[in-house]
């Protein structure tokens, strides 16, 4: 391991991970008497001071309900909420703020499309195409609506390395296909799927595409217009923002055609007991008081990442991934799961003779937080023929020294189990 | 490492490496499936019960060291016990790993199983240790029936 550890990290102009770490108060602590090494970023990321301050400032100074009051605080809260929408719009290069719908999380965004699109566009014999590496959140909503409508799911297979089999994908697209819904960056394998190419393929068949960008939005630049995505979903809490806020991007034309998701306040234009007319986009899909502070916090997170530069983040994480891949490969009996040529930020692995749960407990006592289990992707685990993996996942504040700490902890696992 | 040894005691590591009773029982008349949806661990438990006494016990499946060792030691310890005694052992074991009882108050009741006491300090692992025991309780409470391989 010493040879790997002695490789000096290349200096990168403008990206100082030491300084960045100081922006994250939670990272300063020790756990079980060891410095915290947080490598569970695919589950959720930690929050920079800028996000915590924005939440505090919103509740301390601006809090009111949005879109209704004529009083000053309501105007300020509405302004903050709509400014957050504009920040998200610019972040993913959407054409209009009408295309940015705030949800609770990515799961709710997928469910919104599954229910509204599914209710109006799916019928008996129709098909929805997903992939073998989907998170449960991009499987179950489609299963539910398919069951209701007599439609069925078709699944793009993967290679043993964890890449989608694109020839099979093209073969699945046919006259019965109504929608393709695939993950941009796999939470288990780290695979980056060729979203732009896959969308173009689907569009040649006249099929719209939803991209689940839950793991992608904080690791790489996302441009929904360049992708030509019809729907793109992601969540705030993996993007250094608060929990309880997510985003559905949808092309305006498509969103216009879809019926509302939930009924209630804010999503209506006028209500009588005879008939209700619905509000304009995006409010048609935002029933009830939204997570205003969450949106404000998400915007602060987006501003934080944007100020650092997504290009610099991607480059830093790519360096860490390469370093981590080499370092983990040197641990005796360790096998990396997910070795597709295009991948980012995720190091899933298994170890001979040691269950991932035991790995997780032992490295935790060394201060290292990783995730173990099926990662909400049971069909993928079945495809790989394993019950679970251990997963280290990276964020912009991680360092090579933290990878070294993980590797040292894994040697302790070996020590205990042999 | 010292506090980890409290959880991963030598006897637990030994049962993980060489699980006892890791087989199906020909002619088992109680069978239950245990499943931990959190980690995907699965366990099949087989009992042979004759006149209210467990004359043989075995298991198959996959799981972490704690769950495998727990199943291994449990199947060893319930052999020769009546169904009621097995129910009582479930209660005692469960109380011990959830930290609701002091095993040292009645060390004779759980015997060797007291090595799982350290689990109470690892709340995320309590389900690993108790999976086999929950499965046992469901097998003990089930109606007598011959396990059919067709039903698998």
C-alpha cells in the first residue's frame, strides 16, 4: 500500500480540498475516537456552512407562506422560493423556470411522472423500458402504474462489468414502447450511462425518456437541453442541500399535456364545487405549501458547487476514484463490483469470506462510514449473484488520505477474519 | 480492535468459519424462512420435533458473521429442548441483545449464547443476531407439517 500512498496528489489550481473541508462543520468530528472519514456520499452528502446559514437566515428573517400574502415577508419568501427555482433552472440549463417542479425528493419526482404520464399514456400491452441497474425508486413506481394499466416493464440487461447492453436496448424499443426511464449514474456500480446517446435512440422511435440523475447531479455537469431529456429528476440532499427537496425537470410541452399529480392549494387557478381549473406550470404540480426553506437551501448548495466549479469537482473526484480503485485492488481477497469503462464516485466491493455487514461495522470503529447492503437495488444484486456489497462513495470534500484510512481499516477486517 | 472483540468473540468467528448444523434435515417436520429485508440475508430453519421435543435442528442460507454464528449456536443449543423451553430461550436471547435484561443475572439460562451480549452495543446489528431466533419462533409456533421441497 505504501507505493500507492506515496503518490503525491497532483496540485489543481483553484481547488483546495483542505479549504473546502473547512466549509463542512460536520467533518471536524471524531467517531469512536477516530477522525470521521465520511464515504457514504451516495446515500447523502454533508452540508456546507453556506447551506446551513441559508436555512437559518430564511427562518430567522424571511419565513412566510408563498404565493398568497400581500405582506412583505410573504413577498420575500416567494421571491426566495422563485429565485431558488431560477438557480436550479440555470444549474441544469433548462429553457424555462416553468420546467422546474419542486418535489420532496427524486422518488417523488419519478412517482409524479409515473402517475401523470402513466395514467394518460399507458394502456394494455404498452411497455416501459428501464434497466437492470435501477434503484427501487425507478422500478416500483413503474411497476405500480403498469399493473394498473395492463402495461409491462422491459429491462435493459447489463454486462458483468456493469455497463448497459446498448444493442439489447435498441432491440427493446418498439411500437409498444411508451417511455424509457433509466439512471444516469448507478448508485451501486458507479456506471455513467450514455444518456445523450440513449435519448437520441429513443427519440428515433418517438419515445420520450426520463433520466434519474440522483447520483449524477453532484458529480458532473448536467445540461438537460444538450441531453435532450424529456424528464430529468434529482434530489437536493445528495447535492449538498437539505433533505425533503427534490427536482423534476420536464419539457414544457410535455408538462403542459400531463394532468396534475396531487390536488390542493397552490395548484389551482379557480375552484368551485362544480369545476376546478388548474394553475399554470410549474404550480400545477406543486399542491400545498412547498418546502420553501428546502428550496432556499438547495439553491445555496447549487451556488456553493457552482462557485467551486463542477469541472473542478469532477476532476477531483475522478482522481480520487482512480486512486481508490488502485488502492482497493491491492487489498487481499477484495473484488470491486462495477468496473464499467465510464464510471464515477462509487467504489462497491466484496471481500472473500467476510459479509459486507461485518466490513461496515469494523471500518465504522475505525471512523470510516460506508454503506453496506443491497443499496435499494435488489434486482441488480440478483443479476450480480450477490446478496450485498460494501460501498464507499465519494464527494468533493474527500481526500486521498481518507481512501488510505479505508484501506487500513479493510486490512483490520482481514486481520479479524483470518 | 479491543472493543470489536467484544462483538466478534473468538467463538463467534469460529462458528462463522465452520457453521454447525449447516444442512437440511431429511424428514424435518418444522420449517421456517427468515429474511432480513435490510441486508438481504436469508435463512431456512429446519426442526425435527418429536413429542414436543426438538430432536434435531439445522439451517441453511447466507448472512453476516453475527447472523451465521447466531444460527449455528442456536441450532446447537435448542436440540433436546421442549418447544416451550425454546420459546423461553427466544425471549431471553431477545432481551439480552436488545439490552433489556442482564444475562449475568441468570447466566445458566443462556449458557454459551451469552457471547452475543456484546451485540447490544451495536444497535444496527441486533437484527443480525436475532434473525435466526425470530425464525425459530415462527417454526416452533407453526403447525406440524412435513417440509416439501416442491414448495421451495
